[in-house]
C-alpha cells in the first residue's frame, strides 16, 4: 500500500518542478558533454595564427595541464591517450610560438629597417625550424601509437577496421609522400 502511494506521488512531484531563473521550455534541463574527436589537437591546420601573448598563455596552460596528467592517469581519472595528447599539445604550441616569434622578428626588422637584425632573424628562424621538426616527429610518434592501439583493439574485437585504416592514413599523411 505504501509503495503504491510513493509510485503515484513521484509523477505528480515531477510535474511540479520549479523552473530555474532564466530557464525556458526550449532549453533542455540536461546538459550533454560535447563529443570528443580522436586526435582533435593533432591537426594544426585548424589553428589560426594568433598573437605571441595568446600563444604563450596557451602554452603555459598546456604545461600546467600536462604536469597533472601523469598523476591523473595513475589515479585512473584520465586515459593514457589524454595524457599523451596533453604532452603533444605542448610541443605543438612551442612550434607555433617559435613561428610567431619569427614572424614578429621579421616584422620588427622591416618596420625599423635595421640591417643588423639579420643575425637575430637567422637565430630565431633556426629555433623555429628545430621546434617545427620536433613537433612533426612528436606528431608522427603519436600517430604510430594511435595506429598500434587501433590494431590492438581490432585484434581484441573491440576495434573497427575503419579506425585502423584512418590511423594508417593519418600516419601516411604525416610521413609525407616518401613514407
């Protein structure tokens, strides 16, 4: 008898829920997390050139996130893939920062007309080249790890052949035409 009254009261209670301020009928009360795409941060083509300070701020945030990643992974809070992506993001941002510094050095040299700044531009250009190469190597290593994971998942019956193919295509794209 008591159970029947509780079951009957629940639907009536649910209908009388008060609205939160500013909530309308068109806004759902549940919030769904955004879908995460695999290797979403590996593609630099979606990154637009930004100011030095914005890139430096992003780099500092990425370093802080990466510092906590290993601890979070060991605690089971994040996956190993997430920890690796955080580390990769640092390398990508360092390459972006080096390129932005090179652009800034060139702009300053043109604006001031200083001929003696060629040595400085050459130094910054070399730093940008090294950072870009490191970024490229790190992206290839990440793509290799992803391919191995996808192959293992497929072998265990948890993966799909299309995921392996996509990982192979990503690796081939990063390696270039010579593979």
